[in-house]
């Protein structure tokens, strides 16, 4: 919550901010949290009327890209991965294991959908159809959010079908605006601010600390597991002001 608190304080503060630099390195996050973060950044951007530039590290997928697309420009390293504009629901099923172990579960519920996703029984076709509709609805909202902020994306049928893409493909299809390092993104922000040198700005910096689980799973970020997809976003946030 520290980043959201920081953004709220920045929104309410009358102090001067001339630009915002985002450093994103994340496999994604839950849908609601990703949208809240993206809209909070956009809210500050509009109120302060300042340029925002995003810099992608190793990876910026799914909810991470939702956050990046509120920026005026997105830069990525040549080896970066981004995109993955989609939704996923994964529910483990232990029915076979429970039967082998002789474990039974008694479920008492007040509605037919109350134990939706029960891991010790098979999912019904009605339940599957319902969950598929939820996933589709979330995907449609995700695509709408991105399309409104990146209308220049080409071949959206493929670019928004959940696939991650490398930096070259992302650039070709306008998911990003340039291939470059953090400092090249920083220089682009300074250009938008009308500043020529790093020495002419004052930077306020906030970084979300990565927990041990995030660090341990950092190399598993492309695996289609609900665990990696629900890791919270790793975000460096730097409001920049002219001296």
C-alpha cells in the first residue's frame, strides 16, 4: 500500500512536480490491484499535468503492462518481455489424490455456486461456463483499458490475446515507443519536461520492496500459474521536478 499512499499524498500535495518516471519489472498482478495502481498514477498525471515515461526492466507483463500504458511513452530493454494482455483463472483439483488417500469432504452450502472451484470434486459444465464468462469479461475490460490509452497498437487480435512479446515485436506493434535503458527513458522524460541535464532536476524516489517469494519466483514469471500472476507489482516511482 505504500505506493498507493504515496500517490494519494502526491495527488493532494500542492508541491510542484514536473514529470514522473516509472520503472517496471513485474510479471503482473491481480486485476483489481493493477487497475487501481494504473488509475492512481493516471489521476496524478492529469491533476499535475505532467509527462509520464515508463521504463521496462526484464519483464512487464499483464497487470504490469496495464500500469505502463498510462504513460506518455514506454521504453524497454532489448531483452525485455511485455504484453500478456489477458486474464487467467487456475483452480487446482485434488479429487484423485483425495480418493487415493481415502479423504472425503462434506460441503454444506446455501447456493449451488457457493463452493465454486471446490478442489475435491469435478467442476460442472455450468460452473466452467460461468468462470469462462468472468475471464472473458475481465479480458474485455483489460483490452478496452489498453486500447483507449494505446490506440496505435497494430494487430490487436494477437497482441491482446494474452501472449507475452519481446521488445522488438512490442515496438513493431506499438506496445512500446522505444528500445532503451532506464537512463534513455529518463532522458526522454527530461526532453518532455524541457530540461537538458540530470543536474537540473531534483528527484524524489520511492521503491516497493520485493518480498522473498517474489525474488524466489522471479525466474518463473512466464509460467502460467496463478501464483506468479498474483504477485504484486514491483514498481520504482520517481516524481521529478526542475531545480
